[in-house]
């Protein structure tokens, strides 16, 4: 055996003995961590400013609530030992994992992963690396790591955990990396159904029915039913005390600040329902928005009807109606005029999203049951095909908790909560329950 071979064997032996792995990933809590304690969640959701912790961390009569610091990183206000900090990532294949964390503080904390719990003693004023242990991962999928305070040695609380360090031979890991905005990463991937219709027709109306299963009715969710080329229409669960129906139209003037829109390009209100509020909106494009407080309930089916029609003078009118199956009454949301726009109904779609980064560890699901489009001549066309897509948070190995498809009830979308089993983007689905019941709507009696 030559010297080169001997050195090669020695090197292999040292590598195996030292526990070196093929890969190492640093998973930042600011993009992948959540406070998952139920009581902490309910407290956070009652705050008016959900996406940023208020200046006062202490609420009267309550233990302080920890939060994930998206700006400085790690955990803030960590004093209550009942707070659970959960971090998630996805492994491509089974294997052995060596887990470490970067943290600082003077306390004892517990780390739980794959059914094993270990006490870790923090004793550093600056970020330091602490070994947690080795774990056998039997299956590909999501891994959850829970961290909880056990004993606090100072008034500063339990300290801070900045990241988890995963070494192993686990294939590609999916998580929110440092070059992606943690706000959108923690929200989770929004998912969409893009409905397919014969291209030879010109469409004026789009009809959809939506049911939210009781187990997937989550706060900070938008279950969007009737999307079109210039806006969207659906309902939201805003908080335990507030639900609403929402209809919005973007201005043709592209800006995130509604105040910048010239008067000639503003969305103009033509009419609205009695209990409907109207306002400008911004932040993701700008335009006109209408919303109606409505205590819609999971497990019930609601009907949505959307109309898009050019006015013949270079503008287009958008009108939305909402129906509760309990009374069968069509309620006018609003009718908006969009200037400098000459179009009929285009790009019919639905989507499901979580808009609060604190709630990205909760799974949402919506069933889209019965879609029809009506041509300008008054002919109803059933929708039997849809193409599934997702937003950028689901691309390039960031998050894999998204899916969509068709079942015995129609189409469905599901996202968030780090479930296993995802659907590839641009997958096409055909309704398994065939053609549903055609809408029976007298357009002349609508408000």
C-alpha cells in the first residue's frame, strides 16, 4: 500500500471519528420560529398591531409573552417558562442529524426533538454554540424542535436562541434562509387555483361556492373565492371576534401608497350594500376596497358572484355579491368603476393565504365546490379544470407545506402548518365530482 492510500485511510478514519457530516445548515429562528403556546397565541392576536410587538411587553394581569424578533433575530421577552418556541424545517431523506444551537443567556432551557428532551445550560453573555445531541430521522419530512425555559438565573429572562445548526446526511433541507424576508417566510406559502375556461367565449360573470372545514378555520386567513385580473373577492377570519367579507379592485396606477394615485386613476365607488364599508387600500398595490362585517361560520357553504363589464367609455365596472345559504339572499358588496380599463372577466382564480407571520405554523384548508362562468350572452359554462400554483415562499426549497387538488367535493387548497406531502406547481386537476348544479340567479333582481 502506497503512502497516498495510507493517508487516505487515515483521513477517512479521522472523518468518521470526528462526526463530520456532508452538510451543515444554520436555521435562523427569525425566519423559521414561532411561539406556539396556545395562551400566548390568543394574547398576541388581541393586540392591534399583530406583526410587531408593542413597546410594552407586559400586559396587565398576564405573564409576559415571548415573541420572535424578525429584525434583530431570535427570541424577545422570554421570561415565562410556559412559552414554547417551535422551529421547523424539512429533510429530504432519512439519516442521522447532529443538532446544535446558537444562544446566549444565563439559564437552563429544555430542547425537545423527535420525542427526546435534553436540558441545556446557557452561561454566556455573547452568542455561543451549544450541543444538543444526535437524532435518527427515520423518514423524510418536517422536523419540529421545541425550546422551553426551565430555570431562570437573572432578571434578563431565559436569554435568547438565535439559530439551530443541523449537521447530517439528510439531502436538501427546506427552510427560510437568511436572504429571504422572514415576514413572508413565516407567513407561509399562499396557494392558488387558476380556473380553465374555453377561450373562444367572452365572460361577464363568475360564480363560486366556498366551504372552510371546521378544523382548518384559522385566524388571519383569507379564503379568496372570485379572483379576476384586477382584484379579488372572498372572506377573512381576522380574529376570534371578527370576520368579514372583502372585495377589492386595484387602481391602474401602480403604487403601494394609495395617496399617490391621481384622481383620474382612482377607483370610484358607484354603489355599495347597507352594511358595507369602503376605503382605499395600499401596501400590495393600491386601489378601492369594500368590506362587510359578517359572522360566517366554518362547515357552511357560502356563494360568491362577481361581475366584470366594460362601460363603453374606456372604463370597467366591477360588482360583487355574497350569499349565505341560510337565507339564500344575495347581498351587494359594492360596485366600483376602474378608469382607463376596457375588459371583461379575465383570469378567474381562487387563493388561500395567511397574512400574519405569527400564525404561519397553523394549517388552513378551503374547499371550492362549484364554479361557473357566464358569458356576456348569458350562457353558463361549468368549470371542470384548474391549475395549482403557489407564491415565491414555496419556491427554491424555502417551504414545502402547500398542496391543492380535486376530491369528491370539488377543488381544494391547503397551506401552512408544516404538514408533509406537497403538490408541485402547475399541476392540473379535473373535478372528480363532475359538473355541479348550475346557478339559478335572476340578474334583474340583484341590487
